[in-house]
């Protein structure tokens, strides 16, 4: 399928993607390397997996992985291996990414989505945080390069506990800046489109869901951080979509998504049209 996008937007996106592909701060020795980022993510995911109630049902896990990998296949940073995990927790409406490519989605969000394009939108947003190295930047800013390296060398064993607390806490490393969130929405929308998903049904409807919830619930996490406001994020994605050739053949895939959700007990209330 040929993607037609207005010339100026192509230029802007290419500039953005080039920057992401090589890391936004290439040449900045104070930023951890990709290999270091992966080592940190690997350790964190092992700690986290022991804390969280992860779903093993193959019908669910394989499906989420399939949708995630379809986005990965069109995104930058191909040196990263992405792992997708589903957390059994119907009371938490959230998804998040660890540095280095570990992405988690809670059943409280998964069961409130309507179709596969919305799932693709959520995963594309989280993948984009990894592609743009937002966590790596934030980790380096908070802890400093030398502390992170000492941790990776094993000379700072107490650090993982602190990092986990920080990760899960309200001032945690997963609270990205306003600019980071806009960038994850924009890149994610573009990736959805490149992967043949309909971002009108996907990214846009996920953000409208956020707006419906009002951004006030304590159940909302990284994905639905209240800064920037949902209305601004929706407006930005709508402006971006004006430049896309959005045919009706783009994928939504409601039926097979619903089949998968039935393995979890069906959709949860609040998001049924
Ligand atoms: Zn985000």
C-alpha cells in the first residue's frame, strides 16, 4: 500500500525519525548507551515480573505480542527486541514501557478497549517512548551517568530497590514530560498508519477514552498522564491526520479483538458504544 503524506510532514517526520534512530543525543557521552539501557530494562523487568501478576494465557499473550510486533516492524531502533506482557489487574487502566523494550499493558485497560486498532495505538505510544529514548534520557538526568554505570558494574546493589520504588511511585521515571508525550503520540500515530492500522479508530479513540475518563482517576497511569491535557493531545493527532491518506481499507479488526477479550472474561464497563 502506497502511503501518501504531504511533503512538509514527510520532511518533519523524517527529521524526527532520523533523530530517534540514532538517539536524540548521539555524541553526548553523558547518555547511557543502548546496551546499557537494555541491561537496565532487563534487570527492572525481572524485578517487576516477580511483583506483578502476569497473564500466561497464550490466546491473549500471543495476540498482544502479534499486534505489538506489527508496530515494531515499521518503527526505528531495530536493534531493540521488544517484549509485550499483560498484567492481570482489572482496576488499573494503564500501560507503560521500561527502558530497552519491555512493554506492559494491564487488563484494566485491555478490557476497556474496543478493537485491535486501539490496542495498536496504545502499544505504538509505548513503543515510541522506547524509540525516542525517553526513559534512557530521564534515568540519566535523575541518577547521572556514573551512578548508572556503577549499578551495571554491580557495585551499587541497593540501587535496584530504589529504582523500582521510583518506577512505581508517583514521581517515578515513567512520568514523562509534556514534550515526550506529544512525541510518543505523534510517532505512535505514524507507526500505526505505517502498519496499516486506522489511527482514527486507534490512537484518536484511545485519547478520546482518556478524555471521557476526565484524567482525574487515580487508576490512570503513564499512558493517561494529565499533562498534557487529553484535549491538546487529541487536537495534535487530528492535525497530524489531516496530512495522511486515510483509506477505509486500514485495519480496525474488532471481531478478533473481541474474541481475544472473551478469554479474559469479556469487555469491562465504561467503554462500550
Ligand atoms: Zn506516554
